[in-house]
C-alpha cells in the first residue's frame, strides 16, 4: 500500500473538514453524559462516584488509534509513559513514574503474571478489547500485589446484539511497512452469547529520521474463543486465549545481537456470577484461570579480555565469544472470589479472596570459544566448556480483602478497605535451595462528595505492596558480563503510601478532571553496582534503596462547541520524581517535568448515513534526565510533534457497516526520543485501518 494513497486519503479528510459547510449535513448534537462504568472499586460506578483517578479508553478510541500496540493506545493518558527497553514490539507502560513491574495488568480482572525485571506485557490483540480502564495510584487493596503505580484492566469483547455478526479488517503502518489482518464472529442466541476471533500482524524494522533501526521487527498472532450464558440470576462464561509474539531487539551494536523469538501466552478461564441472592447478598462472583507464558531469549557477543594488572594502553589477551540461550515457562493458577453485601442501610460491603500460584522453570545455557589475540597460527580458537543451569521457583500468594462503601449523606460517600497478604517463595537451582515467607496488611480510605452541580470532589490515601519477583530474589539475569544482574535473596518487599486530591466537572459541554498526588515508596528495589567479590566487573545486583518520592498534577479537559461540532481538548501531566539512596539523592529519574497533548476534534453526521471525524493534535514532553551506571547525567531533549487523524463510517443498512481510519503522525518528520526508555521515534508515519461489519 503506497504512502501516496494514505496521504491522499488524509488530504481528503482535511478537505472535508475545511469545506464542511458546502455539504448537506446534520450537525452532531452533544450527547448526554451517562454513567461510565469502571472497576476502580470492583463494582459498577460512574466516574463521578469514584475516589481515585481513573481514565477510560473506549472501543471507538481503540479503533481510531490504528495500531497493533495496546501500550500506544494509552500513550496520551495523563500520568502514563511508554517503555520499550530497545524492543519496539514489546512495549510496556509506566504509571505516575512507576516502572512496569510496579503496575498490575489485568484481562477481565485476571492478572498477567510476570517475573522478569521489566514487568508485564500487553499480550492481547487490540481487536479483542472492548475498553481499557486505567486506575492510577496504589490498587493493592482490591487488585493484589504489584499495584503501586496503578492498575490497567482490559475488558474484552463478548457477544454481539444479533445471532451472527462478522467483522474483518486490516491495518497498515508506513514506518515499519507493517500490515495486519483480523476477523471475528460474534452473536447472541437466547441467553447465550459467543465470540471467536483471529488476528495476525507483522511490523518490519522501524524507519526514523536518523535511519533504520535494524533489527527492530516484530510479529504476533492470536486466537480467542468465548461462550457465555446469562440467566435471570446466574451467569457463567468460558474463554480460551492464545497469543504468540516474537520481536527483535535493537541494541545499536551489530556485535551484540539479541533476539526474543518467543513470548507466548495461553490461557483458559471461567467466570461465574450469582446476582440478587437475597436481601443481604446482592452478588457472588467467582473466577478461575490457568495461564502459561513461554519465553525464549538469545544473544551473542564478542568482548576483549584485558590483562591484569592493567597496563597503559590496555593489553588484550584474548577475545571471548559467547552465545547464550534462555528458555522459561511461567505457569499461573489463579482463583478469585467476591461477595457484595448489603447488611446495613446506605452501606455496601465487599468481601473477597485471591489465591495465585506462579511456577517458573528456566533453563540457561552458554557456549562459545576463546580467540587468542592477535589471532592466527600457532594460536587457534579454543572452545569453552558449555555450561547450563536449571532454576525452578514458585510463589504462592494468598490474600483476603474487605471494603466498605458508606453513604454518609446523599452527597458524601466514605470508602475504606484493607487486605491481608501471605506470600511464600520456594526456589531450587543455581542460587541454591531457599524458601521465604512474608506477610503484610495494607489499607486505603477515600471520600467522594457530589453536593455541587455537575461537580464531584474526591480524596484518597492508599498503601501499596510489591513482593520481589523470582528474578530479583532467586535467579537474576545473566545474558552477558556487560549486562549481568545478580539476584538478592535478602530483598525486602516494597511498600508505598499515596495521597490524592481530585475533582471532576462535567456539564455535558465542559469537562475538567484534575488531580494532585504524592507517593512515597520505601525499600524501593532497583539495580546497583555489585560489590560482591564474585561479581564480574561492571555487573549489577538488585537491592533496596531508601526511598522514591513522586508528586504531580494531572489534567484532562475538553469543551464541546456544539454549533460547530468542534471539541478542543488537553491532557497534561506535571510530575517530579526523586530517588534517595544511602549516599545519593537525585531528581535525575527519567521523568519529564511536563508532558501531554493538546488538540481539536471535529465530527460530522450526514443525512446519507456517513459519519466522519478529524483530530489535529500536538504531543509534547520536556527534557528527560537520568543517571547512567557511573552516576553521570544523561539527557534527552524536549520535543513536540504535530499529528492528524481522521476517518469515516458508513451504514449500508442496520447490519452492514464500513469503517475507515487514517493518520499522519510526526508530520514534520522530527528526530526525537519520547523518553530515555524508548528508542528513536518513527519519522513521518502514515497509518490506515479499515474494517467491514456484516
């Protein structure tokens, strides 16, 4: 598909925007804002009723993003930053400065476990997602360990509103010559609903103004099957998922190739709900799942060995060529239960439990040879003795929670909750046999006041709890001497406290949602220089530092100009983040002071059944600074890009529909990095997606 075609389509959308008065059209009236359902309190609420900052990304926004990356869909959510760690095909997110490992990713309320040092990936195709809810701040009371930064809950699509609805579609991305296709069939028959879907996507090496990032390609494919039954009181559903992902790692060094040929997720899950049980029990919920994530990583390198004691200039004694291969299998068994009680007037009580067991089996091997320096007769390469390790780890987490929501008055609601954790880890392997246990109790309290017209105030204080992963405590990371990170069995669990004050105003025309927050995390786990005599020079180890502090301001706003069908909007984040170690306190934490997006949207609704939209926006961030391994400051400059999206839909009849979306991103072809955690961004990019429903 040519760039000229996509450019022409975008030109047509812009022309439509400029010449809209020349067409016979019906201006779209502003819709009444109804309650938006979220899961911030593990139950249905409107955004006016929550005590926490919540962002909701609906199916329309997901479609218009025209991307295969769930993380990219969340890029403009205030407080969210993308992390790719040199792998464009494996993007994660940071929430309020907290890395991915401190955020929980749920699919239909069930966690995607991860025991790497990077955090969970979004191992799901965007075409299977109905909406995404981002709850910012600690969610450890209701959603389990790891939720210091926030919780991302992905709600998947279920059945359609007719016996059979089929959708097929495709996407194109010029910056990677990426192409994808997807298809689904869904429906509802009596009290049964179902959905099956398939998708496949490929993205080549990323093109940037600085050149091609070679290698940086990725490919993924997925298949899902769902069936559900909804009766008057009882409902249950079964779901099977398979997602396969492989990605290249861009290291910037051709002598250090790195490949991730496998990151696959398989899952079977079951859900059951019993509603209106009696006058005291409004709902009983149970769900369980089995999930397996398979991971393969490979890398090779050649580095010099320097003579000791050192000389000036250094003397190279030999070249060390090594090839590493790591395979891991992470199996998770999970069970969740919840009872919604109405024991007293104006009080709703939630009581629940969670049992999760993660089993990690990892095999690592290394081969290679030592090459004399300088090479040549009579010195020949000598193969090294191959080495291999086999590590087995298990983490069992049992927890129980209770939350009360008390309507103190008609306008004031008090929410309070607590959760008890018991964690047991067991390890057998290269780090030795070792078992550990930990216990913790965390709490949260929040207030919501709706006594003003169209305005709600919220305030909350919440604790967070993150138990170290198996990689951090037992196994470590050992790709190469230059990047080796040793485990630390003496790590303490991370804890945090976050205070937040926010408000939401929405009169159907003007919407403002703002919050200020402060987070203090103790026993913060990060990597530090390894001072153990057994550590190779330049290697790292996991350790607890004293504290990490984060404070900031978040704003989402829009204003509907009904007469013109225009909606100016803004998403803004102001944030500062500080690390404190024994002998170092720094604000160089890869956190921009200012970031966000501003733009204007326009919608049309025509009498012939065509609806169209256009969105011109700027995305920006101030400079980022961080510390390297030598505690030297590294900087990434500020940036601002101009972008345009648009599209249309056409209803052939009540059952058939065509949807087309297109985008031009980074219009001025700027060279920049969104952050120090991301590779150079694509240059001017054309995107196109189209689907047909029948």
